[in-house]
C-alpha cells in the first residue's frame, strides 16, 4: 500500500466499496502502487500495467496494454474508437467484482506477463489519421504553423487532428483551428 494513494480510497463517492475490493486484488498482484493522473496505478519497474478509476455510471479496471490481452471472458471494453492500446473492465456493483475476482486476477497476471515480455501495442501513425481539409489549408497558408505542428509529439498531433475532425460542420472546424493556432505555435498540446 502506498499512503499517497489512500486519499483516493478514503474520499466520498459511489464506488468506494468497489475501489476497496479492486485495490485488494491489485495489491495481491505484487505490483507497485502509485498515484498517476489522480488514480491508483499499478506498475512493474516503473511501467504502467493497470489502474483503477471511476465514472458516473461505472468504475473500471483499465489495462494500459489491454489490446494485447486474450479476452476469453469478453470483458474488455475499448473506451472510444480512438483509444488504441488501453482496455477497461467495467463494474456497476461490488457483487460483480467479487464474483469475477478469480477472472480479474488472471487478467492482471496476463497484463503483468505482457509487460514483462516487453510487448508493445502497434499504434497507428499520425499520418493514418484524417486531416481535416480546413487544417490542411491552414498549414499550407502558414508555413510556421506547419513547422510547429509537425514538431509536436505524435500524441499531440493526433490530439489536434481528432479534435478538429470531430466537428461536424466546417465552420466549427475552422473555429477550433483558429482558437488553437497560438497553442500549436507555442509547441503545446490540447491539454497542456
């Protein structure tokens, strides 16, 4: 147990009993408990293996390389179409977690084995993501913006491309692009 993580389990909320049970299972795995992104994260030699988190409708065990796990029980969920590596197992009750405990332990051990083996999830390249026409035109019109955009990390580039492309109307895409030009020129991602 890591005392820096205790606050997460002690705070008020609808999933506290579920979190406590998941923590017990996680600690039994032998991994190191850390606090990352405000959530309990279980690591192997500094590498993220899985974490516990919650939402309004469910709490979840998120496997960072879940796409590589064999999902014999059909439990793993891809959060959105754009999530490439991580997969969740979602819960809505303590009873559900207790019933699935042996299966959850096996998924945890499988995730540990994936990390020990050094396996990597093949990720889509930034060039495989759609670039909205409005942004392509802006890059062509502003060489400094083009240079700054391609100097960003691949993750930041993908973040912008997904954000711009998710707007249904051209006007909205243009507005989103205009609002982020300075951030891109400053070398910042959407969430920086």
